C-alpha cells in the first residue's frame, strides 16, 4: 500500500517545494535572499523538468536523480544543501548586511 501511494504524492511534494522557494523569494527584503531563493527554486524546477523529460522520452537519458524521491550521491547532497540555504533565507527574511565601510574594509 505504501509503495502505491509514493508516486501519487511525488508531484504534490515537488510542487510544494517549488512554491516554498518562490514564496520565500517574494518574502525576503534583501536582494541576496531573493536571488538565492529564486535561483534554488529554478534549479529544483530544472531537476524536475529534466527528469520528467527523460522519462517521457523527450530527451536522452542522462542519469540525473529525481529530487527527494530517488537516491543519488552528489546531486542529493546538492539538493539538501540548497534546502538548507532556502530554509535560512526563509527564517531570516529581514537580515541586515553590513557594508564594506561599516566593517572597516574601506
């Protein structure tokens, strides 16, 4: 029963993750957080698009794993690192960064 339900939940999980990234990008007040969240959301969307295109036969099979669903060494580490950065941008949407003159670099 659990094996039958797993593929049915995958599109919802992936859509939720992409929506979370885009909403985090809209919520951030600083440029770095917006670009970080938007870039990670688009990166995640490309992972999904490429994997679906490989499964349907639109593009040749390259061997990239489906994010959060299949196992896959360095790609899984990259996705998890991206979600960690995305979570940090979500928790700190009002973060202030010191300019180089305030840090004493100029």
